């Protein structure tokens, strides 16, 4: 998998950086966390989550609507950030 992701939104192609791909047991697809390195009002980088699924013609990204899955992905991203920045783990 490349570290770049190209998504077409309303006819315009956007390039995102892939942060991590997560394979979860008992799931049909993989989750992906990606960003355009935009920052929110607090200065944090905005990260998007999607579910990668093969639809026969290629791979599509579906939104993650399950709160438990979003929480799991958020926790994973926090753990990676904590370890990468040598912060104390709770």
C-alpha cells in the first residue's frame, strides 16, 4: 500500500497521507486513518477514518459510523502519538 491516497470528492481529486491501516479480526475490510495535514482551531491535525472494502472494481472507502470502532481507532492513534512523542502512557 502506498503512503498516499487519492480521493475524488465532487469531481475534484484530493491527496491524503495514509497514517495507518488496521486489520481487525472478524472484519471483512480494513480500517484506514488518513489526513491532509489540516489543523483544527486548537492546532491539532485533522485525521479521517474509513473502512476499506473491495467492491470488485477496486477498493472503496466507506465512512466509519460505529462508535465503538471509532473509539478503538482513536485510542490506537493516541497510543501511537504517545509512544512517538515519549509521553507517559495512562
